[in-house]
C-alpha cells in the first residue's frame, strides 16, 4: 500500500494527524499550513498563512475532502483562518455534515450567508484530488511580484499608531513618575533639614537614579504591552518598534545635548528599552494565548 493510500485510510477513521498531513500536502503549496484536532464528533481545522487564507476557497476544499473521507463519527467541522502573527482567527466557519442529503447546513459561525453559494461554485477543486498532485510549477510572474512586494508587506506589518501609543505610555509614565518621586524625596529630605544643594546632590546620586531607571524599565514594559494590545497582528514586532522609537528619541535628546555628561545607568537603561518593550509584547501575547486556550477548553 502506498503512503498516500495509507494516509487516506488513516484519515477515513478520523486520525487528525493523517488528515493534517493530507491537507498540508496541498495547502502548503499555497502558503497555508493546516493544524487538525478532534473534540468528540467535531473536527477542528486551523489554517495559518502569512496572509489571511481565502475563506471561500479553503472552506470548499475542506468540505469536499472531508465529505469524500466520510468519517463515521465526525458530524461537524469547524474551520478557522488566521494570519501568522495574529492571536485571534480572522474568520471562522462551521459545517454540519449530512451524509444523507449531501448538503451543507446553515453555518453556526458564518460571517456571511453568501459563502454557501461560494462553496458550491468552488467545488471544482476538491481536497483529495488536490492531494494527488505532487508538483506545482511556480509562475514566474508570481515570483517577481513576490519579490517586489516583500518590502511593502513588511511595512504593512508595522502598526505605527499602536507603537506611538506605547511610546507615549513609556514617556509620559516615566516622566510623571520621575516628577512624583522627585517631589516626594525632596519633601522628605527637606523635612530632615537638608539644604537645597544637599537635596540636589542626593537626587542626582546613584541610589536615586537606580530608582528612577527602575520605574523607567517598568513603563517600557507597559508601553510594549499597550502596543501589543492595540495591534491585531505582529505584536512582538510592533512592541519592538515602540522600543526603537523610545531609544531613538532618547538618544537624540540626550547625546545631542552639549551639557550632557555620559552616565552608565542612563546608557544601560537605553539599552534595556527595546528588550523590555518586547517583554511587554510577550506578556500580552501570553495572556491572549491563555485566554484562547481557556475558551477552546470550555
């Protein structure tokens, strides 16, 4: 028995790994990766790509492929389309399998009733027939267009508005905290009988600067978190963009000042800004994944 026939037999008994392998032999040529799991009588398919997978095309292909497999214990198929870098699927679609009438039931998670018509129009390219095609010759025009659009695609991944929000969170939060701490410590030192010059010396000492820089790092994390919260995709990339903006303006305002005396703590804080902003994005991404996992388990 050939590998394809063996996979097909495994898929017919509902093996999610075999189903995923068969799908990916076709979908990956289109730049889409499929992940498959089963929950009771429901088959869940997650489609991921650098661009949002075309809903009507992939829903129709999966519907025809699953219909041909005729898996006895599978009664519904949930399909999710997600762009790489996003945490939440861009679209979802649910199919009720009815082997007797051979019809698609009204989808529970549809985003448009016109997709039912699209399904029947696109059934000329069924999934299992696609799986038998081992090679696909790339079109030269597609390759040229891909190279041409690489730069524009990268820029389209950047959300400057979200990055500015994160930057403002970093700067305003740091400056406001610095002002409050300065006022607080100044009052405390004045109550101890310190003179103005002594207070100024104390406030510029390393001990106080460490406290200021600590809160600066906290707000760098908060800025990256806010950026990741405000953008729907490429959360880590845009969180890093927030850090880059903060560092760039920080260097511009600091090192172009003739009166500035190089300070090790300040330089270290600048170097930590981008990693801390990324850390904020990672925290937001982790929380979203935890939330999605809870929803799926429920």
